[in-house]
C-alpha cells in the first residue's frame, strides 16, 4: 500500500535509524510514490528531517519525471532543497509487465521522453535492476537449449519475457562471445554508454562476479554496436 505521507515518512525513518544504529543517513529515497498525495507536504517533511540532521540528500525511487518536476518546482518556489536523486529501473531490456504495481522504468522506446528529461536535467539516476533482475545475468542463454523457466525465477520472466528482449539478450551473447567477456559485462557497458548521469545498483554474489561487472568500464562499444544491441537498427 502507498505509504507516502509526512507522518509515515518520519515514523519509518526513525525505525530505520534505530535498526541501522546511526543518527543519520547520507541518501534517503522514498521507495514508492502516491500521486494522490500533494508533493508540498512531502518536500517540507524531507526538508525538516534534513534540518534536524537525520538525512543529507533525498530523492525518490519509482517516481515519474512529472512528479519529480512537481516536487522540485514546489521546493524551488518555497526556498527548500529539491529532490537530488532518482532511482528508477533501467537496463538494456525493457520492462513489459509490472507485477508489483507502481514500478517506474526508463528502458525501451516507450520511455524515450523520460530519458530525455533525465538527460536535460542530469539528475543522478541510481538505476535498480541494471541486469534486469537476472535476465541479463548469463544464467539463461538463448543458445543453451534450455527453457527460460529452467534458469530464471518467475520475476524476471514476468517483467522482461518477450520476443524483443530475448533478441536483445541474444545479441548481447553474440557481442560477449566476440569480445571475450560476459553478458553482464556487455549489458553494463551498454548502460554506461547512455547519456544519463547513471549509477548502476548491482548485487555481485562472488569476487569473480564483481570482476566481471567491473570489466564493463574497459569495454568500449561503438555507436553501431550499442544501437544494434537495442534493436535500433531495425
């Protein structure tokens, strides 16, 4: 259920501070938005918490550019600190279903205008599901002869399972084999090439997995390769 109100924000922050055994957090993100709640009281509450020293900078996860703009317009018109960070989903593949409800993503042709907003504003994007919840992890390969259900859980299949994303994965496999790297390396190299102020949130499960992800900084994709991966050549 939506839990975006000044009272709930303050209550849940206090719980988090107690559990984390700290007096403040550096970055505080509201996980879900409730468009039915006016942005003014939310912005004022977050600024009060900042003045109290309990948070430093704040932003929203799964907030649309429209709501972020409303919040920041309110903040600037009232001499308050605006939202500084956003955390939508973003990866090479497009989310085609939202089993959770209220998810916001930047991938795919349907979100071109939203990506343009971020490019123009250069608001830091802390992208979650940068490997599409495992869809781009390499656990499932299109040439393995195995069904996708044998390799991945229901969540990435629900969110990303479609012919276009399977083709994106196939092309990532092709480039990974060609360059001698992993599929996640190619997927992250593609993400880092985008004109966003991007910080990918990842969860490596081993030192070797981390090494594979870090190689994304060494792989340089050409514009043609990046477009080809994203089916922009069709």
